[in-house]
């Protein structure tokens, strides 16, 4: 595998992490994951815009201009010969003697690499079981930072209990999944947590919001409780890897009839149609 290091493509074997890289020591950095469908970076403008926003929020200078980064990602994808997968991009504040405050003259480190990935069709067709857990993350999870321990512990708990995702609850309110946004439908009303500092404003979430504009559902970007969630007819999660994925169970509660709901299916179809539309043949 080859990787992008700042402006150069090098082999993975020749890449080393500096002992005092601030990403390694403090988690002082940001990342993005962009989906590649048939050799096309899906929603890349939105992902790169979010990268710029995350960088700005952390006062982290990006080592390359965004259009240069996009061109480099194209080269990296071609070099990888992978046409269906993801590209992971990470930027850290760079290496400096360990001291919490920002170092004065440190160059940021950008790395990116491509991995093959197939669509998780089984989960998308049949839905997933989930668990709930307390949202113990910091209060700026709108920034896509490398600090993912709260997410890691939540997902681990889900896996240990045979679930595919952990739904996070803060002060009784449903925020999002450990690596996804969450939507819930009751009748023709669709609910999702507002995009504030308590959730990551997912790119897939934003695509689904656009799709909802053309559906018979009425969207409410408003908070709701776990008790309310368990009474919903349909629940689904969204993220770059799982697209629109139905949730059929939360802890011991079955959602709806225990199978993916009709509106969730409609949104999945609309999402697929969009893929057909955005992928140049
Ligand atoms: C905590 C969290 N929320 C939401 C998302 C969904 O974001 P996106 O749709 O941009 O992949 C992710 C993606 O990994 C995430 O980690």
C-alpha cells in the first residue's frame, strides 16, 4: 500500500510516525473518511469543507491548499487501483517537544490512504441491532478530531453485547451513534438531533436531509429522549460506510415490526438513485 504524506506518495513501509507527533501523543489532529464509488469520491466537496472547518476550529494549519489535496487524493486513488472503498485523511499538528500548548514552528503532518470496501448489503437489507450507552464524549464532537475514546468505548460495548452500533444518550437525550447519525420516524414525522456541538454533522446526514425534502415525511431537527426513541415506528443510522442503515432493535426493544421500515427503504432507494446520478459512467 502507498500513502500520501503531505504532498508526496510514498510506500507505507517507508513511513514512520515521529515519537513526538502531537497526533500520537495528544490526539491533536483531525480526520475525514470519503467514500469511493466506482472511482468517484462521493460528496468530496462537503468532506473537504468539513476538514477545513475542523482545522479552523482547532487553529490547525493545513499543509496543502484544498484543491491540491483533492488532486493528490485523485493520484493516490489511481495509484491504489482501488475503485470501491474509502480514503482516510488525517492531519496532525506535527512533531514537537511534548508541551500542551501549540508549538511555534511545527509543520503539520497530513497522511492519507485508500482501502477497499464493499457496501454492507446484509446490514442494509436486514437492519442492525443496537445498544444504548451514556454519551461521555467532550462537548465539541462537531469537530472531527482524532479524540475518539468515547466513541471507541461505546462501540466496544456494543460489540460485546452483540450489537452493531451504540446509540449515545446525553442527559436522557439521544444524540447520535458511536460512528453514525441517527434518525427516527413516527407516523410521517422524521426526527434527528440538531447539528450543534453535541453531534458530528455527518455528510450522509446532510444528504439524507436533502432527500427528505423530496419525501412525504416532515423533518424535525429537534432533540428527543430515549423513551421517545423506543416508541418510534422506524429508526435508522447514517454514515459514509453504511449509508442509510435500518435499526431493528435497541437494547431489548424491537423497533416497529422488527424489520426495516417502509420509509427507511424509500430513503435507501433514493440514496442509491443519487449514487447512480453522481457517478460518471
Ligand atoms: C460520531 C459520528 N457521527 C456521525 C458520523 C457520520 O458522518 P458521515 O456521514 O460524514 O460519515 C460519523 C462517521 O464516522 C461519526 O463518527
